């Protein structure tokens, strides 16, 4: 299985929706596309929706952590939402939830980032 990435800008927030598998085969593509979107557009925050992400390995963790550091250096915040149980377990075990908050859905994440539609 491969990976699909969908990006949307919403009032200063880059919403990234990942579907498929985020692993060592797909992590470079995600990293490059997200970095380009962050640099090209004025985005203050990132919401990462993992609703349809079936699998993630340590390469995926690296992509998420790197984008978190990038947006934090710009004074922004990052949130993760819609995480399925296997991916949630990996993120939890890695300690990522200690620095990046997780929300039930995109709406909650956007509201928490004070970007109410």
C-alpha cells in the first residue's frame, strides 16, 4: 500500500490528511511536501489528521517530530487528530503525545488552536 497526502489551508492552519502507510518508503515525500507547504504559504499551525493512516514506522515519527520542531520555531503549534488504535499506540509509546496534543477530530483540533470556522 502507498500513501496519499491531502493538504488544505484554513485560516493560517495547514491541515494535512494522510491515508495509507507512512514508512521509510513514503516519509521523504511527506517531509518534502509539508516543508514546501509550510514555506510557500503563511501557516501558523499544523493539524495532522491520521484518520485513514493504516501504518506508521519510526520514519513517520521522524517526519512528525521534524515538522513539529519547524512550526514551533516559527511560533506555531501542532495538533494530531483522528488517530486509529495501532498508530495511536505507536505515538503514545514514542512519547509524542507529551509534546503534541491529540484530538478526537479536526474540528476539535482547529477549535483548540483557536481557529474556529
